[in-house]
C-alpha cells in the first residue's frame, strides 16, 4: 500500500480527493508540523479488486494505462522448483 504524507491544513482542504485516493488503496499519513499524528486507511471489509484499484489509480493520475495485448507476451519460462531460493541464498552468502 503506497503511503502519502500530508499536513493537517492541506488534508482539511482536500479531504474529498484524499478519500478517493484511500478508496484506491493509498494510505494517507496526516502530519502536524511534520510529525505523523493520524492515518487514513481503507475501512475493513471494503477491499477492492485489483482491477478496481488500478482504475482508481488511473483516475487519480497516479499511474497511466499502457495499451498492451496479452497475446504479445512471450510464454513464461518454467524454472526448476527451488531454483530462485537457491540463487537468493547463494547471493546472500556471498555478501
């Protein structure tokens, strides 16, 4: 969930748009002179589907849609089970 920090005065002025952003899955941290004092988060039981969240982010101007056809994507490569975990562990042990 993306977080956004906003001052009390600005939050009061822009409450409607903040509510729209929260509906889209954003978490708003309200600050008083730079100190976080409150969180504005979606209410429980109001989970949106991924498609609904994406549409909300697009309508807020947070993301842009990209015209893409799934038919243009290559077939995913099937990796042996556990390969990524082994690679990660090897990389971590090299540090």
